[in-house]
C-alpha cells in the first residue's frame, strides 16, 4: 500500500490484549519498511495503515510482517513523475491532451483550455493510450485541476495500446496484471467559457519487493466506511471489507 497509506502504525498488546504502546511511522516514512522495537511485556503486534485519502476498489496485497533485517534499513519505495514539467504547470500544448466529442480544446497565453457541452461521457484525457508506461503492482496517483470534473478514471492498456480495464471514480489505483500503460481520463460537465485545464501530476510509486513466499494473499477492498472517533473530530475509525482474490 505504499503511495496510498498516510502512515503505518503498530499497536503492541499484552498477553491479555491490553494496549501497551502505539508507535507511528510519521508521514515521511510511509514509503519504506516500518521498523519498531517490541516493548517489554508485549505478546502481540497489530500493524495498521492510516489513510489520508479516499479510493475505490484498490487491491491490497504484497504485505510482509517479520523480524527486521539489515536490508530493511535502506529499502525505499521508488517514486517517479510521469507528466512533463509543462503539464505539471498547466502550460502544456494542446497535443498533450485527448478529448472526446463534446469537448473542444484551444490555447491562450500558452495554456491549454477546454469548453464542454456537458453531455454524458464528455471527457479530456492526459496524453494517449501509450503515453505513460507502468508495471503491474505499481501505485498510480493522479492529481489535477480540470474544471467541472465529474469523475476521474485510470484506463489501463496493454503493450499494444488496447484497453484491458479501468479503475473508475478514483485517482489512485494499482496497476493490474496485463497492463503496460495508464491513460488518465477526467469526465467533465458543462464548461461554457474556455477554461484552463490546469496543473496536474501523475506520480508512480513502486514498493520495495516482497521476498517470494513471505507475502500475504492478494485481497480486494469491496467495502469502506468511516466514523468519527468519540471525543475527537480529527480522528476516524475506518472499516474495510476484504475479499481474497484468486491467483
């Protein structure tokens, strides 16, 4: 879940299940293995992921919990930015985008603009079907400022550019097996006056590899809910429903 979890945390429990200590990684360390020392008297460790964003149907897999090894100290996730500097700044040429019928692209003062009829399915995409190469298992994170956004979708294509699936209603997704490219698409509503597409980012995160035989079985998140923690408006109790995915 590197690239998705905002923080890792261990809850250390006594033999009777009483909480002894809670240790958090901090946001800056959520892209590397989380190492903590077991306190005196602890019998159980409960690893927890804290999320700072919402996602839909993001597969959960590749976790490992074991005694720390020397190589864990230097293992880091690898992040790379896929959009050009001009696309990140919102000043890319019109050719950096693809539009469906109902969306008209133009340029003014060096910025790509769009107008939209708002008809069902009208959308603007970043790049083309084979613009942004990815590897199965990586996490893709799209952020953007496209006007009148209705929903964002990550379209997955194979090595030939043929669409093999999509992660709809989300800007974060794990690259599925068989995908070689991601094609970010944003469906838009009515935009009567030409408006800048705006700044955007496409960050790809690859987690440190999990040794064969040490990871958990893959699961898919099919349900998500959250409630406010008693006495604190800033804390949430999160519940996930998981279904094991056949390999």
